[in-house]
C-alpha cells in the first residue's frame, strides 16, 4: 500500500532512493580507525594470506556483483577469482583445491541453487563465506562465515539496493584481503576508504537526475532490442543494466563484452537500435570509442555512460550521461544508477507492473 512505499510510486523507486543509506550502513560499521574491520569474518590474517583461489557463486544480480568483484579482487588483492552461476557450479563436479575460499552471494539467503552450491562446497571441504542480506536465512546459517549487507528489506522483484550493498561488501573484502596480503599500503587504503565515503552523496546526485533519464527512456518505449556494451568492470555493469531493463520492461536486451561485438552481435544492429555503452575505465576508453563508432556507423543510436568529459566520447555518442569521479574499482556503484533508472522508466512508460514483473519471483526457492 501507499504508506509502505513511503510516498514513492513504486517499491523499486523507493529502494533505489535507499541506496545511499544501504551503502553507508554496509560500510560504516566496518571502518575503524582507518582500517577495515569485518568482525564477523572469522579469518585470521594467516588464513587470509593462505587463500590461493576464490570462487564466487551466485544467481541473478548477485552473480553480476561477483563478475565485478573478480576484477577488483584480482586487481587489488592479486588473488585468482572464478565466478560461477550456482546452477552450473553445483552440477559440474567443481575442483576445490586446498586454499579455495568459496563466497556465496545472496540477497534472500534462500535461493535454492545457491544454497545447494553452498552445501556442495562445504561437503568438499571448502571454507564458505556468505554475503547475505536477510539475517538468519538458510545461507547465513549454513555458511562458515557470514558478512551481512545492511540494505534492509527489499520488496521489488528487481533488486537495486541489495545489489548495491553487495558491491560494497565485496569492495570491503577485496580491500581487506589486499591490505592483509601487503598489496595495498596505508595511503592507498586510506584513499579507497575516502572514495567509499563519497559514494552515498554521489549516488544521491545521480538519482536526483532522474528526470533527464525519464525523458530519454520515453523515447525507447517501443524498442525491440537494446544492447549494452562495456569492457572489464564496465562489462559487468552492462550485464546488470541489461537484466534490469529486460526483467521489468520485457524488451529484449543483451550485454556484450564490447570486444566480442564483431563475433556476432554487430549483425543485429539496425538503423536506430539503441546501444548503451559504458566507459569508466580509462585504459579502455580508446577501445570502447572504436566499438561505439563501429555500431554508430551501422545506424545505432549510442548512449554513453561515462565519467570523463571527453570530446571523443561526445563525438562517438548521441547522448551522454556523466557519472562523478571515483577510483577505477568503484565505478559500478555509480554507473548502475542511470541504468536502473532507465529500466524503471521504460517499464512504467510501457505500463508494466514494475514491482512484480510477470513470471518472476523475488526469491527462487524451488528449482
Ligand atoms: C531472483 C531475483 C533477483 C536475484 C536472484 C538471486 O531472480 O529476482 O533479483 O538477483 O533471484 O537471488 P538472491 O536472493 O540469491 O540474491
């Protein structure tokens, strides 16, 4: 009812607006005197140093946070990371050598495949860490360690604030592991913490820009296909942006690692096809711009989501959404906001039931 939605038209919009708080609540209790302290993480520094490999296993958007985290854990902590869908992991006779840490990410803590993956990993002797939003849920109870995301209850089927909080928990973990393993010094850690403290206000600012996105979204209500492209972390953002759009608007969309376009997807570009290009990684700008030019030449309308005012981007795009500056690892938390808003406005513009899309459940507890 209206009171539960706190004055917002839909739960999804309300929950998007709760993201700054979800970020703060997830990180602030874990930063003490300039260090990352994850009390509930029952791992000594020796155990953290002994990790040889991390496997992140999850479903849906939680899986997408794992794809992002692979870049961050490998980049910051230099630990090899594999990311797998729970429904694949559990049936593929996974190799869990000594020293493998399995991380199960789940908002509900009840997703059947994720819970089965947890049990499989434990049965094979791996140590399992759960990153979970619902306190006391099955995954939280059965994992060896649980790190909670403090996003609060999420009602809309399409996750927003829980996804955002998962990213923060995973950043903290990567920073902690990197620091303990000597890959980050005090000054570098302090700079990352500083950037993290800025995220809530930056997200707020992006949310307040919603009218601009709504106007843009209204032009695409009749789209047949929409493509999302990016490289590195921007590919991970594209996966989530594409899922948000398709699950609530019923418009077909696909996320592509931009370098793969030439291997198939580019043949689908027609006059007017919308391609959302995410570019937040400086070392990949040039490569991304050439992909944008490639699709534009074939008639695509290119929407760029980027963090740098750059004339080359402006030339290669038809429409540009700027996100504020942060370090290269945290850009997902900002770039996803306009993409969530885009999905939301396309959905309501088409008259879809944005909070309860057809055929979907908030928590998939049966297979
Ligand atoms: C469903 C939800 C998604 C969620 C996925 C995994 O598909 O609609 O939003 O990402 O399940 O759920 P979990 O609770 O394990 O994060």
